[in-house]
């Protein structure tokens, strides 16, 4: 196996798992060269990635950190850039496989730089699709880029999508997060630490909070709709606390195919990196007899209103999904900063969409990435104001 790869968001949870998979494949004889890696602000983790992967170049998002990062990388031989243009430059560098693992809408522009090069893009960053939806998938098609979903549910669907034209519906599985059985009053007073203590997956803080509100599953419904061309009625969600079945594809003849595996992100990452082949990788293995039983439940729509919010945004169109994603980013950050209550996250998103809708700001789907950015900015302004007033209440 031979690959030339870049990793956007190498310092994050998915980025770190990608490093492990690369090291494992290399030790098995795979020829994997690393062209570029990017970080947001974590210089020690960037240095560690450079020492382990020996990329040609590295980029750090925060331009103020250039000098500190430059000093840290002295002697590594890695070329360094900083700021938005450097990030896009790293994404557009000469790699045939690019891991998109920056969190949030900040991942869109760098991922688009890889898409424009026609690269194979391993897509962990779901916000790219939620924000830019059809524009993003059309650009991938136009530039001959291959999108390989890394989000475990979408990766699972991709793995069993033997007859895309014969799909009746898909079912996304959800762990239910840390508050699956929690009383509303417990959720109301939840702290960031409690919300980030996911029972199955070890992830970055934003996606952990999204899992706790189940906004993550709603975002994944939108992601699946755009990625696989399915209407919202054809995407179900079922709570599956063991997180072993990563999703189901229901075919028109009544057959249901599923992909199973331990809750270990190295599995979908390895699949994407070795696709269309598979290779020996040291990931967690399933012990079915030890598991004993797999359980499935209907999500509780009252305690987790985010799912309905996402489905509603999807039916309104891509301006609404862009706005929803942006408002959610603002609200989650305010919660993580200790300024907003846990239940106020969804309230902020709902009220922001309501206000933008009244003002006619999400009626028309964006026709360019500039329009996507305008909707995103407008939603952030509204969400910050609403979060501020909820926090003060
Ligand atoms: P983390 O928060 O762990 O990592 C985020 C990465 O993005 C870090 O490398 C961070 O850099 C970088 N980053 C943050 N802000 C910026 C910015 N403004 N510009 C450039 N880079 C930035 O997130 P995860 O790894 O958990 O998630 C990454 C993406 O993958 C998300 O979209 C998430 O939804 C998706 N995903 C994650 C899964 C998981 O298991 N973690 C599972 C499925 C999907 P730094 O740390 O240096 O500041």
C-alpha cells in the first residue's frame, strides 16, 4: 500500500487516531508519506505529530502563534505556515488522501481546498456538509474528489451500500450520550465535564456536547441526507447504547445490512485510509458473547429536541442547515465557557432559527460559498445575542 496523505486537524481526537493508524500501517510495511498537517493552536501536539509523522509542511491556524510554533519546530526540518491561507495551502498540497478533521465550520475552507484538487477526502468534519450541503457535494463531483465518510455511522452506511439505487431507508444508531436516562432537572444543571463524559466514545469537546444534546445525531441526519441523497423521511434514528452497530441500510427487498465494530474511531479511519482495500490494523475487536445483547430504543423527543430541530432545518433547505450549525457552534462554546445552561443550547438554536426565519434570512438556499459564509455570520450574530440574553435571565 502506498499513500501520500495530509491531516487537517492533526492535534484533535480524530487527528490523533489517524496518526496511530498511520503508524500501525507503516509498521506493517505500508508506504505512507505525510505531506502536510494542520493544527488550531496546540503547539506541543503539533510538534509531537511532526516528530512522529515527518510531514513536509505544517500549518497553524492562529497567526499569532507563528513564532512560538516556529521555535518549537526548530530542527524538525518541517516547513511552517500560519493563518487561514497557510491552512488552505496545506490542504491543497500534493497529497492524494486528505483527512478532514478540523472541528466546525472552520474546516470548510481547508476541506474545499482539498476537494478542488480532486483528492480523496476522508471526511470526519460533518459541519462541512451541514453548512454547505449541496454546494459541497456538487463541488466534489465537479472536481473529481472522492468523499469517504469517516463519521462512524456514515462510514458504516458506505461500507454496506452495495445497491444505492435499491435503498428504502437508512437507520442511524445513536449511543444516547451521557444523559440518555437522565431526568430533565439533572440535564438542566449539567456541567461541561458531565456533558463531555461520553459513555462510549472519547472525542473532542464540541462533538461530545453535541452527543449529549443529541444535536450530533441531528447533524448526522443532515449529513446523511446530503451525502447519500436521501430525503429526511428515509433517515431514521434509533438509540443503541452499546454503540456496536454503527448504522443500518434497509433495502427494498426487506434485507437490512449493518456494519458492526467496537466503538473505536481507528476502524472507520483505517477503512478510509486503506479503501478500496482493507488492511490489518490493531483496533479494538468485538467480543460478541461477552456483549451478550444489543439493545435499541426510540429517542426521547421531549428531552432531546435537537433531533426535531435538525429535521425541520433539513426540510427548510440548506440556508437553514447552515444557520443551525453556526448557531449550535456558538451555543456549545458558550456552554463550554460556563456562560450558558445545558438546556439553553437547544433553546438558543431554536430561537436563532426562528428569528432568522422571520427576517427572511434562511428562505433561499445559498448558491455560492460566499453566501454560505454570510448566512453563517448572520446566524452567529443572532445566536450570540440570544445566548447572551438566556445567560442573563
Ligand atoms: P477536536 O476538538 O478533538 O479537534 C479539533 C481539531 O480542529 C484540532 O486539531 C484543533 O486544533 C483544530 N481546530 C480547532 N479550531 C480550529 C480553527 N479555527 N482552525 C483550524 N483548526 C482548528 O475534535 P474531534 O477530533 O473530536 O472532531 C473533529 C471533527 O470530526 C468534528 O467535525 C467532529 O464532528 C468530527 N467527528 C469526530 C469524531 C470523534 O470521535 N472525535 C467522530 C466523528 C466525527 P488545536 O487542538 O490545535 O487547537
